[in-house]
C-alpha cells in the first residue's frame, strides 16, 4: 500500500479574527522652529510663482500651472500628507515621484544621510499661487495650513530637463507623451490645449491612440526633436520619451531543427476547466499543438502575421504545455488546454512606429473580457524600466489585475547583458507590474543553476522592488530550451530566452490549479510558488525570490516533519487581523523553521510613482501573546523612509523565514494591518476598498515527523486540501 501523502492545510483563515489597534504616539516632535521653516520656504514660494508667471499663456490652460513640492524625508508617511496646506493654496495634487535628498536635519539619531522622499506635483491658478506666496509674509504658527509647512523641504517649478527621457533604441522622430490630469474633473480643456500647443510647434498628434490610465493621459506624437524643450514647458506635461519599439521576436539563439523527432504524449490534459491564454505573435497554419489549443484568434483579422510571430508564438505555447522538450524523451502530459491570441501582427510591413499602442489596445481587449484566470505575455516595449515614470503598459495591466483574479506571467526581458552602468540591463516594461509575476531565466535545470546572462535584472521600482519575482529555466547554448519547429512540424528546434521561461513558470501555476482545484485562488498559487522558491546564494536583484522546485510535489505536498498552512480571504482597510499559527497540542520538539509569504492585490495610482500601490500591510509576529518579533524586517517604530528604502509596507509581496525553538511558540500568531491610501494621502476606511490576500506559512520541524497531522487535529475548522485528480500523477514539471 502506497504511503499516504500530506498536502496543504487549508481554511486557516477561519482561525483569524479582528483585533484592537495598538496605541500610537500621534504627536511627533518638530525638527525645525517656525522661523526656520519660513526663512527657507518663503523665498522658494515667491521664486516659483515668478517663474510660473513667465510661462506662455498657451502652456497654462485656463491659467493653471504646476508646481513641485518636495516633502522632508522624515514626513512622507500618508498621515503627513499636506492636505490642509493644499486647500489653503487652492491647489490639487495631480501626481508625484520619488527622489533622494540630503536633509540638514531629521528625526532620527545621528547625522542625516541621503534619503528617499516624495516630490508632489500640484496644479493651481497662477494668480492664486502668487497671492499665496505673498500671504506667507503674514503667516503665524496658528495660521491654517502652517503645520504642514514643517513637513515641506522644497518648493520649485518642475524641471523641464527631467521631463525629457532618452532611449537610443526608440524610433527617431517619434515620441510618447504623458500628461497629468486633474483628479475627478473635466480635463478636456487640458487635453485640447495640449493638442493645440503641440500642433503649433509642428508635432503630429495621434489622439485616436491616446490611453488614459488613472489620471495620466498617454499618446504617441511625431515631430522635430529641437522643439521638445519648448513642448516640455506645457504645464501638465509629465514625461516625453522616444517611442520604443516592441521587443524582438527573433530568439537570442535559434538553431536549425535538430535530428530528433518530436515525441508528444497522445493524451488529453489533466484538466479541462482551467482558463488559460497565451498572448503572442500567432501560430503557424500547421503545427503539432492543435489538439491542445482550444481557441486561436487574431486581434486584427485583416493583418498578416509578423514575420517571426508564428515561430515565437509556437515556442511560447509549447513551453506552457510541455516545458522544455528534450530530444529522445516523451514530453510531459499538459495540465490544461490553452487558447492563443495573436495580439502582435504585421499590419504595415513591420514599419509601424505605433505598433506599441496598437498592441496595447489588443491586450486591453483580452484583459477587459475577463475570460481567463491564467495568462502569459512574452512581449512588450523594448524599454528598461524607469524609476521616475510608470509606462502605460505597466499601469494599464496593473489596473486590470487589481482584483487578484488573474495570474499573469510576464517575460522579464533578454537585455541582461546590456550596459549596467546605464541601467540598460534592468527588467523591461511591463515586467515591473506589481500585480503580475515577472519571470527571469536560469541557465540550467539542474542544481547549481544561476541567472542566464541574457536575463534582465532588478531591482524593480519601489514599490515592486523585488523583480524579477521568480526565475525558471530559459535555456542557454550549453543547455537549450527545445520547442517545436515552425518549418518542420516533426522536429525540435533549440532556442533560449525569458520568452520561454515565463510560460514555463505559468505551467507550474496551472499545474497547481489542475491538481488542487478551484479552492486555491490565483493569489494563493502565487504565494505557494514564492514560498517554495529557493534563491540559493544569489542576490534578489538577480533571481528575485528564487527558482521554483522542478518537482511540483515540493510545492503542494507536506513531507514528514513539514506542514504547509494556507490562509486566503479579504483584508479591510485600517483593520488589524490576528492570524493564529496553529501548532500541535503537545507543542513542537527541537528547532522549527518558519517561512511565511504574504501576497495581495492592490489598486494603483499610476501618476504617483513612489506611492504607486494604494494598499500596504504591516505584519507583526508574536511567538507568544506577550512578545513581538521582527519577521519581515518592518519595524513598527521605523520611519516611512526606512520602510520605503527596504521595500517595506507598500510591497504587494512579503516573504521571509526565521528559526525558533519549538518550546518558545506559545499560541503564536501573526497580526496583519492593512493600510489604504489614494494619491499618497490617507483615505477614510469607509471609502477604501477591501483587498484579496493569500498567506502561506510552512513549518519545518525535523524532530516532529507527525507535525502535519498534529496541526490538522488541533482545530476542527482546519481541512486538508487534497488533489481532485484521483489517479496518481507524475508531478515533475
């Protein structure tokens, strides 16, 4: 008789309960006197008003101008947002970005060091900004809004040169522009004023391709580079960058078909109820994957295939269905069927400078349809991420994925060997999405793996610092990733790239769904994968959270001495959720390794790059009811700057582990506090949305082989999540 396998302990969220918030000190000590603050800020306000008044009237629609207000690094928490001051100034926050400054003083002990802070862009009438700069001469500490002045480091006009970005790989003479719009208002006057202003400077505007995400308005333009500086003086213009091309479909290395024939299994997938799609370059007219491809569609039925599209799409689809194909070996059985949507084509003989925006509209159609729980995207702009600005591809995808219902893998990019001194080797857009999984590539399947040299590196933008999220085998010339040939359907062809590691990782995710069923949410699958990942001794910037085990059993099973516990549900804004960690009634003998992973979905504010996520969590670990212990390196007394610098409270993924003596665990628990914000400002709990979360805790206690059974028996509300497939299945990916 086969030995019983233990899987995952589920329904642990039934043990959780709301708990009262801890006491906090609401009155921080000021680091400046009021005269010191006024001496620094009054000249800045007056100079900013003078410079804004010199702008062309055409650049300031309805006399609105934009100023930049930089917060002191000690006061960037949402509770310090200067809303009262903004009301007195009659301005509205329209966006922000993160910068580093060196303050002369701060609230911490020791000499100040360069620290992250927030530059807020505010829009207001120029005459009112001038009036306010004069009113400051009569301000006292009791004046309404004066308290917020203590939190301001600098006031200035936006730097024109910071608006103009460089990209040597972009189309010459073509740019994409991003405008900041007013929140909750009619912005047609801003849009039309910009179109007129740009046309007067000789630019061609593709307004029909414009995309509005959050309060940002993106569109492609064409014109003379010498007029960009003048265009950048338009008050609401946030960014101008060369219009990037899409990543090449041509593989890094692609040989001729090898002698070995393809050996695919003559079986149906394990599951027929998992909704999966590949968004790519199409499929050849004849190919060997037809029996496993459900729906094949063209986003533009009038367009021809991209020259390299079907070969790329075939390889990506095969990587999802089978993983790497090995000469002389029968491929593994697929976990599910898959649809393929051709979203990139050859509409204008490959000379379409606007293909980036056409393709994004096709991608949006798929996301809007809500047809799929699992998606793969192995294409995107040929553009490394920018810390200052969010790209429309990223913000659009994150917006659609904010509900947590979709598991999307994105290829991190094959630019890992580009110039690191210029950050050209960083992950490419849109793999900086916080609600998707960016996938890098390893050089080999076996132990001793490392990042493939071509695989793009992190860090991501904060929040979203740990990128790529995970890595999977992507192939190298020493160990290729084999896929079917598009020219000879019976043969294999060697290749490599993150285009194939991303769908290969999606195969793991769909495998979990196929085996364990629909009680496991996409967020829970993400948490399980990250919890099981092993980075070896590699830096997070190289491999993210690490490489997922090749054996799916190491993700979904709990071997002797191990227990995996899953919590999934909703978090409510401002509330503290006590999450008990169940242990056997007779305790744990010896040492225990506790590894915890928290994943949640978050609405986003694309106009606020440093405050991009609207949701954040603080997690406290209590080994017993009377003690707290740092677990995710989030200190309850740390400043927001410290937490932001180490990617703390606003990250959508947290994962860490500690070692404890079993006898130190007495009714242990975690405490999860969900914080909500909008536009960087705190938001009333009644107005903020609840968010989905998944929390996975794995316990490894070698001296307790029956720990799984002991935990399961400790509370009748706990259940074991078991495979829904009755027959034994090979779980090696």
